[in-house]
C-alpha cells in the first residue's frame, strides 16, 4: 500500500491492484469564521466519531445508488478501520464540486442576500465550482468549463442530470426518515471510461434539518 496524500477529511493510499484506499478522519470542514459548511475549504476542528459516521453513511448511500444502477467509484469498505476501497478516477482539471440546493442557505445566502432570504425554497439550483481553496472555489458555467477545456457541454449536462437524480434519491430517503435535505455537495470523475460519482456521501457533504433545526454531523450520521 503506497501513501498518496493527506486530505482535509481523508488519507489516500494506492493499493497493489490499482484501486485506492480512503481512510476517513475525524475532521470537520467549514469557513475561517468557524461555521461548518459542506463546501468549506478549511478544517475547523475535529470531532470523535465523524470519520466513522461519514464512512457508514457513505456505504449506505453508495449501496442505495448501486441498486438504482448508478455508476460510482465505490468497491468495498472496512467499517472497523474507517476505510473504503474505490476504483481509480480521473478528475476534471484539479477537481470539481457540484452542489444541488433545495433551499437558500449557507454560502448561497452570503452571495445573494440582496435577492433571497435564509430558508427560501429554490427550484433545485445546480452549481458547479472548481476546487481551488486559494480562490475560494470559483463557480463555473458550462461555457466557462468548455473554454478552459475542462469539460464538454455534453459532460456538464450529464453531470447535471446525474446530480438531480442522485440527490433526489438521497432527498427521498431522508424525507422517509422525517428529515429535510436543504443542500448537498457531490463530486464526479471518469471511472472506467464513464462519468461516475466519487468521493463520499456523508453528513459533511449535506445540510439537513429535522423539525426546523439543523442536524450536526454526528446526529445526522446516527439517524442514517
């Protein structure tokens, strides 16, 4: 097993068979202000059990998506070691993040506060951003990505469609538990020549409410 890198929430290793091992850590991401956020660029703290919860939740949702024939990088997991094995994926550029928003909250309100209020219902707003912590993850349109030769318009449209479908399945699962999905961040790459969902699907990637109150990482993980 070859160590590749240490990320904000996971350590990455290359296995002998060409797959990768992700070891989940107990770190929480957010903004320098200390506010936790699914798309945050800095580690704002460490909470015991966050890594274990993130892995368990990811496994649950990857298995759910598998039943719906959705292509992902997930292979297997060892819950006792906080480890997940995934297939190798080729990133778009240096990596991208995609957010689907059902209600206005977090960074969306900070950007557009002149025109919206916290909790305002949105028509499934889809956003694409480039992974670039130094530039606060700049947003990118389909035209911008094509001009930068990072993604074709057809790939953008497919990711948009897949994001709506995947997040809809997760939203329905949460709704069946009496929970409300406000927004969620997902990532895609090319796996075995096809666009596939990658990274994780955990409490750290979504904002979820119960009875009008935001659930923290551990509370949401325990409910799933």
